[in-house]
């Protein structure tokens, strides 16, 4: 037995690997390690031993590598470098936890291009050096840099020198430009020298974006200079988005941003700028230039955030202070009317009195007199109080056309205005860390919107946008040979062609999103309108993700329903879809079978089958049991990407001295036979396919080769099945965005902010002419559906902020005691929909409790026995995937369920019915 690792290494050099496999040398090495003698030996002896052996059993890696003292990082690095990536990946978590530093591991994996094995364990990385960044750049491994964000030693010493060197290296390698942004994240206290180096990039725009996204890496005195350079080069939009992360910005930058058209971003982030009242007149003149340029609406939106001292310099010409005192409603039409009455004070006073009266009269359970509704001040006042969040889907004209239905609400008690206090411990979301997932999600979302707006034409008319969409769809193979006049029909056909495998979903996604932006008239809302909305939130990053989640979840779903409603009355088109549905059905059923098998672990089973198949083939070509075992050992010990459990099983079998070679071969054959039987059983259990186990060819096995659809399943689909298929496939187009947003939101944590002042709201039950506007401000697509408002027993509860008088959502209500099937249960059905802007500011769960408390109070006063919500998610609330919905879902999970024999029609535009109810409050 060798006395030390050096002697062990010498002994290994003169023997072949196959001899070592059957010798005591592996046991000898582990015994030396076990006695703790490695700590006294030089690392190069260990490295030589590792290089000489060429492989190591997993037990060595897991149990003994952590015994190596001092140089264990180098040992593990050498393991990776010398064909031990597989062993490392199998035991990565144990090895990373055993190391103090991870440079050696990262460097070794970077050099051989295998950093993907770190992906599941990136959270364990720490203390990486600039050398790792340099190596990642040289290897052009930007994915590793993204994953390793925040894992580098900070602050890095000699920051400027190192950062300049790395940025220059990135430029010399002609990388995409994104690398400078990734490099900068790992530094702090950088100077303008680094800025100058970054801006030497051929892609100056990417460099500026990187600087703006990593402003915290620079000294405070650099911030303004970076911002001014970005503004000068036309990157004010990115700068405006990032203002919430900056502090102590100068008045000069404030004025420059106002002149560049970013007045809303400036005053939404007013606290980020230095306060210098001596320069208030200069700021006022900058605002005046915006007004003279025709953008008084932007000024009006933030006038309550502009310092009074600044506004005083504009008062003589603009009267913004007077307007806010007299009217206080952000509506350009009201402001312009107020200004035109400047020369007639008597008329102005009458106008002001009328609007003030409206602010209270409109939020009422009483019927509205025709004279009020027909007044020129009605529409601008209500639109100022209740901004339409449904876009083009529901116009103010359609809301007005609904009229007054106060008789629906008049029989009930307790409908009058009452306070609604949301009090308690306030909880808001804050980022856990500087999250790459948050920025990554935002980049993908903006790319998707950019592609959609290129089709829809952000500045074009709606008609021109729809024409451009039609032209884009005509270029798709599934559309070009057919005649579809309606863009909705073209989209349906395109989606079905995806199901048939004729079209890539990536060519249809931009058109689908463009259609949404057009029918909702939201081209200006995404992303600029979103940026304006989220600035009021305690955490704009979180609010922004919530807004985009609503876009890619609820609005995508509603768009799918709207598209289908548009085509379902076209009899010829529907007949064509039904004829083609046999192929679509076969394709989707095959996909469903594959998905079921995938969920059951089919990919892993396929890999195991091919692994075992390779071993079986190797044994066939050998002439003796000894050669067969050697062939098996060669495959097991040298192949990558194999099943760890199977490899462990085969290794244990090969080394088992209690069995003969013949017995070991029989055992391997038994494993192969059992594998065939498992595969046949999976095909039977999950795909209903009967396949003889003995006929399965392991080396080339694939489940897909055994999946077929029987002729009796190739039948035309009914209209309801066609609709469900389309809606599901359409919403699936944007599953990547939803997944990214979900991951990004996971990087926020909920923090208690302690007892806060209650948010004072007011609520009123009504069915007068204002209810459609209240529904629109909550973003409800049924806002102007005549069927909904004409239904007896339908009314709503409107919410508003008691201080600002701004409407903050609505609760749709239906008296189900009028339905014969369940009239004895006396059920009040509700769909609570507070505005997103309200949920940004207050605790979502407390908001739901406050709403339910008020509805429960109303229900008791009117003799109801229960309060229920719909089973269908989009009928329950529009605040999809929010803590508000989560709180509602928790109540649903504990509720009594009532299944209706006869569905209750609820709406026609789009079409919804109540089929199942969940009783969340028993009275």
C-alpha cells in the first residue's frame, strides 16, 4: 500500500485504468484521506493523483473532498478541468457548500464552457473575483455573468482600474454591448473615467443604458453628468424610468428633463431633486415652455406635485393653483372650460359650483336627472373622477348610452354613502436583492410591446393600425392562400395553424398583442401610461410588474374571448374551422398525451432507456462475461449526462465481490427487462397505448414513436370545444411573459410597515347612470354591456377616495334570490374589483376585508343569507394574480360550493354565465 499520495501517483502511472478498477488503489486513496493525512500533503500530489486516475467514484467526491484543507478549491477546480464535470454536477451543492471561495470552480467551468452545471446552485456562489468576470467575457459567457449578478466581491479594490480593464476587454472582443452593463453591477464608487471607457463602445446607446441601469455603481457626483449625457443622446426615456433610484439630482437636470418632455417623471420623482426655491422661476419657465408646446395635459396631471412657489410664477397666465383649488379634477376639458370663462367671473363661479356639486351628486345612490347627464360638464367631470381603464373596449359614449337603472337598486336598504376604513398593519412589497429576474422580465416585456407596436403603429390611427395588422397576417403561410377580411378571423386561423404545426407561435405573438393594443386602444398606455400610473405606488418596480401581469393574463384572456365573439357568427368561417378541426384535434390530443408523459418523467425515462440500451449493445459485442463487464464499466465511468442513480447502481454492481461475473451480467439483463416493462406500463397508464415490452428497442427508444390517435377520435369538434381550444392556445402564446413576471415577483418580499394611518374610502350602492363609468375605471370589459345593466337585480358598489374624490373601483353585485333554482338560499353574488392604483397604496388583504365588511353589512340589512363569488376566475375579480385575489382565493378554498343545474346568463359582451358559486360569507 502506498505510503502517501506521491507514491500512490507513481504507482498509478505504470498501470492501466482497467487494472486500477480492480485494484486496492482507490480504497488506498480514500483511506489516506480518511486518516486526515491529505492536509499535510502538497496540493500538487493530490492533483497528480486525480489526473492519473482519470475518474473518481462519487463516494470519494461527496465524503472526502471536504477533508482537504487549504487547497480544496484548487482540487475541485482541477477535478472539473480534468473530465470530472459529471461528478461535480452530481454533487455540486455539497462541493459548493464545502468551499470558502468559488473562483476555482467558476474559472474551471468557464474554461471548458460548462457553467450551466452551476445554474441550479447559483445562489450558493459568493466572493467571485474580477478574474472570473474577465474569463467570462473572454469566453463570451454572458449567461453566466447574468446568473452571477451580486455574487462578486464588493467593493472591488482599485475599482476604476479593474472596471476600465474589463470594459475595454469586452469592447475588444466585440461583444453585444450588454456586457458593460453586467460588468458594472459588480462595482461601487466608480468615477467618470469608467463612464468615458463605456461610451467608447460602437453601440453608444447600449453603453448609456448600462450606465443608467447601474447608476449606484458610480460616485454621486457622477450621476448628473451621466444623466445629461443620456439626455443629450436621446435616452431620456430610460433615464426617466430610473429616476426613482437616484438622489440629490440638480435643478439643471430637472429643467433639462422638463424641456425634453419628461415633466411627469420629474414631478412624480420630485423628492429626487435638490430643492432650491431660489431657482423656482427657472423651473416655472421650463414648465411654461411645455404648456406653450401644447402639452398642458401633462402639466395638469402633476400640478398637485409641483411646488406652490413654482406654480405661483405661472398663475397669472395658467391659473393652475386656482384651478386645483376650485375644481381639483385632472381633466383637460374641464381645465380648458375653466380658462375660457376667465373673462366672465359670474359664469366661472356658476361652472365651479356645478362641478363641485357633480363631484358629490355623481357618487350617489339616487337617480341622476337628465339635465345633469346632458350637461356639457357631465362627461369631463366623471371622466376626471373615474378615468376609463378599459381603453377602446368601452368608450364613454357607450357608457352614456346605458342610461339610468336606479329602479334596480331602489328596493334595497342601506345603499347610501358610508365610510370604508382600510386600517391595520400595512404591508408592501420590496425587492429582496438587486434582481436580474426583475430587469430580465422588463426587457422581454418591452421587446414584445415594441414588436407589437411596430405592427399596430403607435402613432397611426386605429384604422391604419388595423390595416397594418391585416397586412402582417397576410404574410403568414396559413393566411396568404386564403381570403379572410377580418383580422380576428385571420388570427383565429393563425392560432389553429400553430396547433397543426404549420406556423411558429413566434410569428403570431406580435400580431396577437398588436390586436389587443388596437381593440383596447392601449398603444399609448403600454409602456408610457404604465410608467405614469406606477409612480404613485410605494414600489414602482413592483407595481409595474403587476400592471404587465394584468396585460399578459387578464387582458390577453379577454382579447381571446373578444376575437372569438367576433368570428363565431360567421357561419362560413365556423364550418371551415370544423372541417379542419379533425387535424387540429389529433394534433392537440397528441400534444396532451406528450404533456402527460412529460409530467410523469418521460424525458428522464427515455434517457435511462437509451443508457441501458447502450450497455446492452456493448455486452452483445463482447465474447466473455469479463469483457462484458469491462465494456459496461467503460460506459458507466466515462459517459456524461447519464442517470446518477443508475450509474451508482451499476458501479455498486461491478464492484460487488459477492457476485460472480455471470451473476452480474444476469442482473444487468434483468434491469434492461424491467426497464422495457416500465416503459410499456407508462404508455398504457398515461397514453392508453398497448405496446409489447419485448418489442421495445432501448437504444433508440422515444415515447413519441408509439403515440397514435385512433380513427374514431378524428371527429369534428363542436363550437364550444373549438372556442375552448382557441382561447387556451391564444393565451398560451404569452406563457413566457407570465412565467418571467411570476419569477420576478418572487424576488420581492412582503414587509410589515407597522400601524399606518387608515386609507379613508367611501362606498355607495347604485345602479344609476354613473355605474358603467365606475366599472370602466375598474377595467371591466362588461362596463357598457346592455344585457348586464338591463338585468333585474343587478347593481354595484362604487369606491372612492374620501379626500381626492377619485373613484377607486367597483364591486359588481347580483341578487340571486330572484333565481328560482336557488331563491330559498337568499344569495348575494359579488365580484369585487378595486383599482390597481388603490391596491398599490394599501394592504390588499385589508382592502378585501373592508369591502366584504361593507357588503356584509348591506346583506344583513336586506335579509340575505349568504354572499357568494363565481367559480370562473375572470368573473370573480379582475385583479388577477395579486395579493387581493390570493386573499379571495383563500376564502373560496374554505367555502361551500353550489353547482347550478341551469347556468345563469350574466353578460353578452363578452359572454359569461354563472355555473358554480362559492359561498364565502354565511349570514
